[in-house]
């Protein structure tokens, strides 16, 4: 698998992986909300290196400004899986982005460090896409 697909897969997982079903209020509950674009969250230890994935997607976001970061991250991930020979992953569009850094999830909300294979397996179980 090429580096681009891995970065995009990880970016989407880390954006969605902060979801906490026990918190009712949005955006406090986390999830796929585009919050990784903010410096405060991209600098979380678990997100090391993901700034490069953001840089790859920014020209697309600039060209299609009506697309939310949350949808773009998930679309890039699903496309990466498909381009790497995996299945076509259906996506529901219309995710809402957080609007300010104060709405980002706190450090430590992601599950423990996983391999890419484990992340994919967990993503399917959580139906993040």
C-alpha cells in the first residue's frame, strides 16, 4: 500500500475515532467533525504525522469549499481503500465541521495505538464510514 492511502485512512480514523456515544451534546461527543484541521488537535501525540495528510487534501478543500472537512477526510479514506484494492465503501455525506478550536476533542480520546489492520477492523465494527 502506498503512503498516501495510509495517511488518508489514518486521518479519517483519527477524526472519527474520538466519538463517545455516552456524550449526547455535539460537538463534545467528538466523531467525524473535521476537528483535526485545528492545530490544537493535530498536535495530539496520537496524531503525529497527520499534518502531512492535511496538506495533501487542502488544495481539494480550497477548490471545493462547500465540502466539509469531515466529509473530505472520510471520502479520502474510502477512496484510499478502494485505490489500494479494497472494497468500495459507501459514505453518507452531510457531516458538519466544528467551527473553532475550542470544540476539538481533548488529548487522549482515541483508543490505544493500533495497527492499520486493527484500525480498519474497528472502523468496520463502529461503522464510521
